[in-house]
């Protein structure tokens, strides 16, 4: 998932992330064991975090097979699901997180485009 960011993405990253340059990100990724889709979501998310949030994030990976009680508690209805807990607002992203631009938008690192 080594995508080069476009100039427009870079500009939006700088403007959207200007006030959060030192903020910590608390992320929780819900997966279903070691399935191909789960492993892909973990790898995709780690790649994005290392490129854009290096040293500024905490990632907890939750295997719902081992901790099924968290599904109802955290209101998770599909997996893989990423929950961005901090900084607020809380956001949920569903899928294998392979679309880097959408992940960056979900994390609040780029402005949404129309």
C-alpha cells in the first residue's frame, strides 16, 4: 500500500492537520482472527499510521473471537472496524482500510472533498 500522495493531498494534510501536529491518536481496530481481510486491515492501518502519525498514535487490535463481549459494548456491527477514539470526534471506518485517502479523511488528517 505504498501510495504516493498527490500535491492536493499534501496541501489538505497540512491545512487539516495544522492544529493537531502534536496530538495523540487513540485507535482501536476490531478484527476477526487472522483472516486475510483482518490481516490486510491491520497492515494497511499500520502503514498509514507510520507514514502520517509516526510516534503520535496508540493502536489496539481487538480480535472479536477472543473478546466477543466488546462487540455489543462498543456497538460494532461489522468487521474490520476502526474506531478513532481520540482526537474527538469519534469516528468509525469499516473495511480493510485499503483506500488511503478515505482512511486519512476518517482520521481527520485531510479535509473532505466534494
